[in-house]
C-alpha cells in the first residue's frame, strides 16, 4: 500500500506482522518504554483495550499484533501525532481493530465511554516541574512533561474507563513510585504487579512497569528485575525476547 508521508516523516518497521508506523523525529518517536509496556500488559482474547496518550499509536498496534484482544482505542491530544497514528492504522489495514481518537485524556471517559474497557494502558509524561530538561519543541515537551495532563488525570481516567476488576498497565519512572502507588489506590486501582527495569545490572533502575486492578484485593507481586543491556549496546536475551514475541 502506498502512503503519503508529510515533510519530516518516515515509515519505520515494527518487525511484527509486517506492520509499519509513521514517525517524525522532530516531534516524538516511541522508545523502549512503549515496547516494554506492550510486553508487560496482559490482554485476554476478546478484551477491549484503551491506550491513553497513544502518541503515534505504537502500543495499540503492537498489542493488536501480540494479543487476541478484540478492539483497541488510542487517545491522543496532539493533532499531528493522532493523524500519524490514524494513517499508520490505515497503512496496516487495521481499521476494523484499532480506532484513534484525537482528544484530551482528562475527557477520556466522556469520549470513549465509562466502564467500557477490560484493559487500559498508558505511557504518560514522566516529568514534573524542573525534573529533566524540557525540550523547547512543544510536541516533545508535551510528551515528556506534565504540561497538558498529570499523573492524577491519567490514573483517574483509567479507573473511569475500566470495568470492575479491569486492569491498568503503566510505565513510569521509579522516583515517582510513592506518588504512583498513592494515586492508584486513591482511585481504587489496587497495585498488583510491579517490575523495575535497569539499564545495566549494576545501575539504578530507570523505569518501572506496574499493573493495577480496579477494586482488586491488596496483594502485590514484585517481579524479578529486567536488565536491558549485558554489555554496552548489547541487549540481554530477555529484552530481545520481548522485542521478538
């Protein structure tokens, strides 16, 4: 299928089912965190999934490829990113399985339907205040910093979208874990499973993958650490498995 790429855009291979995705490096390209989240999230056959802050739609496309979920919705506030996601869905002939909605996370339940999803995923902006260097290009700043939505917005809307006992999956930064736990429990998303991601075995973790269940019972499993590199530029076998499965 031919596709019209706008200036600055490129078509990247996802190495799965022949799927490709449109990206623009001047805006925001998906990273390892999105791939790890797609490997951490569990989607059962026939389930409906919503992805909050979907960017160019990589998580819905990967989950469609990896799982037997029935329908996937990506919500994205930035028009250019949502447009790229929509065109990627069309390029991959996934219009009957994936819908991209251009809208605000803070209106997610109103836009997508309250209590209508089995699973909600999110790779939200990580940084608040002066944490990190804010990119002067607004698209990247919005993706990385809590400019248009906060952690509270994401968790609150995820809880609103989920059916009872529905599952929420998020990737975030470990330095915000106390706030993440507090916010999830505030909205009755009981933390159930967590995995820390380390760049190297002797370094501090720089990502956390977390699962919560709406109105779940209190008991959390902490999974073994996930190590990204065994040597400089060389992925561990487990990372390669996540990328390939």
